[in-house]
C-alpha cells in the first residue's frame, strides 16, 4: 500500500513539473465554453437573418402589415431594413438577405375598396428556415387582414360594418368558451446551444487527455524505470495503481473546471454539478485504463501515440465529442450513443439536467469500473512481460 501512495505522489510531482500540459488540458473545456458563449450567448438561441422592405405605399395599412416584424419574436429573428426597390432586388439577387418584401403603391386604397392586391416576397434559395418564417408570418398577417375586412363588410365603405361588429361583440362577451391554461414545464426554458455543445467539449478533453496520458508510460520505458522496478520487491500493480490515483485526481480537477463552466452557461443546481464532476472523473479514468493497454502493445512511443489517436479520434467523432447527437444523422447518433464515450456523455447530460436515474448510473458506473479493471489487469500483465524487452 505504501508503494501505491509513493507512486501517486511521484506522478503528481511529475505533473506539477509540467504545468503547461495541465494548463492545456484545463483550457480545452474552458476556452471552448468561452468561445461557445461568445458566439451563441447564454440565452435561448434563435435564427437571425435580414428582411429587406420596400414600402412604396407608406400608409397605415402597409405599416400594420410589417409591424409584427418590428416586435419579438419575429423582430429577433428577422431584422427589418428599409430599402428602395432596385436596391432590394439587387441584394436579394446576390443572397445578401433572407427575404425581400415589396409593397407597391395602392395597398391601403385597394384594401378599403375590398379589391384584390398583390404584394411580392422574394426569398433567398440558399436559406431554408428564415425565408419560410418570413413567408408563413406574412401569410398569417394577410389572412388576418382578410378576415377583418370580411367582418367589417364587403361594401365600399368599411365603416358601415362597425355596427355589425358591435352586435357580434355583444353576443361573444362574455365568451361562451373559456380556456384554462396549465403550465407543463415550470422552468419554461429549453437548453441553449451552448449547453448542448459544452458536454461534448468536456468529454473531448477527457478523451484527448486519456490518449496523451496513456502514451506517457513510454517515458518510464525510455529512462529504464520499468526495468529497475522489475528487480525490486515492488509490484507493477502497486505502481500502476498509484499512477491511476494521480490520473483520477487530475481528471477530477478538469471535471470540476468543466462543470463550473457548464454552471456559468446553463445554470444547473450545485448538487447536479458535484455528481457531474464525479461522473466526468470516473469516465476519464476509465478512458485512460482502456487506452493504456493499447499504448503498451505498441512497439515504440511514436507508435503508441499514433495507435491511440487512431482509436481516440474516431471514437470522439462518432461518440459525440465533436458534434452533439442532435446534429448527427439518426443512424450515426444511434451508433454513437452505444460507444463508451457516447454513453457516458448521454449520462453526463442527464445528470446536469436532473433527469438521471440513480439505478441507471449505478449499473453503468459498475460496468465502467469493471471495464477499467480489465484494462488495469491487461496493463499490469503487459508491464511485467513484453513491455520490458
């Protein structure tokens, strides 16, 4: 047991002598979180584009037609910009906006006379969401104007329909149908894009650390430490156990930094943060123990780094460490969720969101510890065998 702690202290001292590497591992989730925050912010994300407007009528009716685009939520998604007809046609032709709305002169006069009138909406074919939002919103506004005109009457003078509207209001007030609203989600908030992305960044850091730390075992080989240990009463299992303790503590620091940044971005409770940090530490340590036998079976240090990268990077790409599963094709996300890191990321997000089940985490944690134990045994056997040659 004494050799275990000596080995752990020795590894921690080696890490302290290389602060640049530790800083880089800590910086991966923190810098990624900062960049995501700067790009997307902490609030709920909405698409944003530009709606060009050429209002040649410039009347009350035309202002009412475009008024919803000046207020939330449409005003946050489509920034309204007034332009001339020629400028608008030129810019939408160059793809310099999401849509261009042209309101020719005569809209209000035609509306009051109950005559047909055509407004023109040009959309950007290179975009899909924002032009459709502009089209559907404008269609809803036009339909509302149509039904209002029908309510006021079909004669030339719409004021004659006000008496009819007053009579209709008396029949509808008080309303015959009452609506009762029930709030299903008391929080009323959906995770923003930063919260969706950040767990992937944390686990990418954990996987990259596992790849780098597993290859460092070759330093022991290059300086002859492993051969000298073989001539002493000490065991490779005790030395490796101490190394695993030091690695776990390092993962704990990185996990705390990661969940602290997640707290800043998404705001989960402190209880969930502690559990998430512990889960990240366990997952990172298991990643290390699974990649360590791979590194030990390489022929030299450069081969160990290359072999580990050939395994770690495809796992990171497929297992949600580069892109969230929500952004992947369904078939790829289904495969990625059953990879070790993909499953761990899914549980990590459920812990942060408060939806994790204790039984699922306990069973999954037991399987992870078992997998780490297998990696530990394989590594000890390799250390005491062909690795010394």
